[in-house]
């Protein structure tokens, strides 16, 4: 308890209870289609770059000892249907996890769900006041590009006699062999989304720490590139996401961010986060026509 | 942090959650003087639980040769090194537990194993401590100056699990009905915090399902009144599973309570880490005492002494014959008229075993069958 109190105390001076940060993101209205994630598209050249400050996640234990990613650069554009956000940060090594004890580079952005004027607590929302999170991982992107890795993709020299219910010819068992096989992969048998093929980005709704649940069948997409010690990741989402956050052209909302450096074993609550919501304005439609 | 009672330490300690003891607590007692490292237990668990993808390297039950064997590599040395030198004072633990010694940003003092650390589950097998200098060297004194022993290990379904404490998603829970600690496979996100935090390294990451997995205490068997696979398949009959009470509720007719509390011959391993682990060991009487002190704490001398005197105690001798005599969980036992009797939870009898097997003398040649008899035990 003392620990939590002192954490609060230390943070009170930093902006824990502020709603907004200094930066302000303006999502440029662009003509054409931004629904495909394109880190190198021409429209990024005209989108203003906002620098957002992050600190080592301070609330939930375990937390990182140092802020590995103190700064995230954010750009946004929209085409009146889709919002595209380009996130850029420094990370000295590319990490996509896979082996035991390895973790993936990742980034997340979140939006308020209930109100675009007064957002919930920035730490992943609160009960009955959820946040809508878009979580990209290099690992999820690898899934999308090359398929979910088999054990022999991760460990090419692995040798196994046979796995249960895995037959070259299932014979009379037919497709029932498939469901039988799942029983030997507990995460899959329980329908855990973590255990299935990912498509670059997860959409998540959370009502506070340790409450997040992955949403099925979403329309968002993401694509990232890592070069010379820097990640550049584009996440695209529909403005109007039923059951999630709803953005309007010409309107305002807020965004929060988190970054994980997998190479430094950052995962879960070991992450850098924004401590305040960053205001976002979606430029009016007439601007695109100018 | 809450103050909780840890009777292994003889004191209260700090833990992130309140003390909440289950109605019953799953426990195994192992007699390390008898284990032969046949690994039947490891394979019984493996074939039952971990034959799927991503589980190739997993041994929820493993048997390692002490002092050099360890799965994962050097887990014990690395945890103890991280914790630093600590001490006992008069039966009470005067040092810090892994929870108490943790940085404010962490739940527990820990190290994170890499894949290489898991890949040699039986490295160090039969390597003995001390050097054999001459060919044909024999062991001349007690305790032996050259020694090793086998240490079979499962998850300890700790009273204060570090795996549970470290999970930021609260995907790990301890069952109220039997104290078994489980990872919810539908909620786990594979952060691996449990893998880092468990000092015994009994939580393992499955890279195929991307969730962490661990020994499930064979809960489906336990729910039916049966002992776990690794216990009932033990060739050496060195282990028994049952339910342990804390010392203030101990019952002398409960097999586990009898061995741990009444006779005080079975001890928790590395109790100083602070988890109140629920696997208990009868220490190997011929191994190095200093090493045993480090592993089992200051009670080890008394435990060995009492174990040596056991053969003179008909009740204890009776209980030892019951171990491995039934696959059902013995909730209570009784030794009367040279017979050891085990009972189920409702008091109904499960098994009767003669404490001393009767000696039967038969002729070397069987007249009726017209054949010679061989001794095939
Ligand atoms: S089956 Fe029993 S004797 Fe064999 S290694 Fe396991 S615990 Fe030891
Ligand atoms: S031994 Fe490890 S995995 Fe098992 S309950 Fe204790 S802390 Fe958790
Ligand atoms: S109790 Fe069951 S799951 Fe745990 S190690 Fe033994 S056989 Fe494996």
C-alpha cells in the first residue's frame, strides 16, 4: 500500500491528473483513400508531426525501471471514412518474438468510447467508461505476412516423432482429427485470440488495467517498417466503429499511446505510456478540397 | 503489500495479496532417499499433459541431479544469487523473501530464462560433487564426501505463488477447493511474467499457443479423489499426494500432516524464497549437510535424525508402506495389528497393507507343475 501511495505522490507533480498534454494532433483531410496502411505514402509529407512524450508505465507492477521510449512522433490523415495514423519511434533493434523468452516490438493507440469531450482515465479506461485500443505488434505483422509460425519455423532443427492427432491421412477420423488436435493446444482449445493467426493489429476494448478483451472481425489494419533504429508504423481505422470509438470529420477527440521495445524484454505492463490524453482534431472536409 | 502468515518462515511476510488459504491444500511428499531418477514421473506427466505443439521442451515434472543438474539451467543458483546471502536465526527466517527483496517496480526478485536454458533438461545427470581422484575410489565415510541426489519437482501450488502475484492480467488463480494454481488459458496473453517470477521455474511459455502453461496438479484426477499421474506412476513409490493443513490445524491421522507436522521429517524446499511451496521433501541423509541447510533450512538436521529413527516407529513404518499402494487420495490412515489402513474423505476404507509382508517359504521345485521356481520379484 505504501508503495502505491508513494507512486501516486511522485506522480502528482508530473501531470497524472491532467486530461490533456501540450501536443495537439491535427488529422489532415486528404483526397483519395487512406484505408490501406502505407508508411511511405505521399500524403504523409504534408501531415504535421506531433511529438508526444512518454514515460515508463508507473502504475501497475511490474513496470519498467527506465523510459526506453521517451518520445513518439505522431501524424494523422483522414479521408472522411478512414483515419490513418503514422507512429514513429526509435528502437535500436528489430524484435518480433517467437522464441522462448523473446518479446515483440509493439505500439498501441487508444481512443475514448463514451465521450469525445471528457475521456476516461488514461490508464486503459475505467469500469463502464471503456477505451478503444489499437494494438500493433511486429509479431502480429509477421503472422499476417508469413502466416502464424509453426514450431519448425521458430526452431528449424526441432525434431518431433509426431504430435497427437496429426496424421498424414486422418482416415476415418476425417475432420474430427482437427478438433481432437486442438485439445492438445490449451490456448486454442479455450479460443484465446493470442493462440490464433493475427492480422497485424488487434482491436481491444478495456475498462481499466487487466480487463482488456480482443474484438473480433474488425476492419482496422496496420503496416510497419523498421530501418536504421527506427520503427514507422501506420494504423488505419474506420472513423465510425460501431461498438467502439466514433470520430467525426471536423470534430475533436483524444488519443493515448504506448510503446514496447521487445528487444529490451518489454511486454504487457512493461511499456512506455503517455500520461495525458493528446487532443486530436479531424480537419473539416472542405479543407481537403482546398 | 499485505502482511501474511508464512509458517515455513516462522514469521509474517509481505505479499501483494491478502492471506487467503484454500479449504484444502494439494501437496506432495517425496522421499529423496528413494528416488532413482527413472524419470517415469516426468514421462507420465509428459504423455498426459504436454505432447502438443509448443510443449516439446516442457517437463512440468522433472527430475534433476543435485547439485549440478537443473532445469532450466542453474535456476536455483541464479535465484539464490539474485536474492543474495540471507540467514536464519533460531528456526525463524531472518532474511528477505523474493517479494520483500524486490525493487518497487517488480513483484519478485527474479531472472528470466532463455530458450537455451530449457533445452538441456537432464544436464548434470549423475554428476557428483567432490572429485573422484583414484580409479576404484570408494566412499569411506558418512555423510559422504562425494555425493549427489535426485530431486523430482512439480509445481508447488504455493500458498503465496509468485506466478500469480506477478501476472498483470490476473489470469492466474488459486482454487479455493484444493489450492491448485492454474493459468486461465482463455485470459493469458503470454506476457511471461509468471515465467520470470516463479523462482522454481515451473511456469513455462508455449510459443505455439503464445500463452504460459504450468503443472495443473492433475486437477481432473484430484477432483475424482485420485492422485496425480506423476505420483501414481512413480516406480520407486517415493511420493504421495494428499492435502496438507497448516500446523495450527494439523491432524495426526492425515498422511501428509503426519510426515510434515507430526514427525517433521518432510520439509519444503527453498522456503526462504517465501512462497510457502507445497511440495515437501524427506532430505537425502547422505548428502552434504551445508548444501541441505541451504535447500531445506535449519530444520534439516532434526528431520534426518527423526527419519533415521523411523524404523522403530510402527505407525510411521505403516504409513510408508501405504505410500504407492493406492492411486486414490488417502485422507486419513490408521495402523493397527500390523496392518496399515488408508481411508477416503468420507471415512470409507481404501486399502489395507500389511506393515511387514509375511514370509512364505516354498520348495525350489514345484511338484504339481513339474517345474523349478525362480525368484522374480
Ligand atoms: S518415478 Fe519416482 S523414482 Fe522415478 S524418478 Fe520419478 S520420483 Fe524418482
Ligand atoms: S511453483 Fe511457481 S508456478 Fe507453481 S504455484 Fe509456485 S510460483 Fe506458481
Ligand atoms: S501433478 Fe499432474 S500436471 Fe503436475 S507435474 Fe504431476 S503429472 Fe504433471
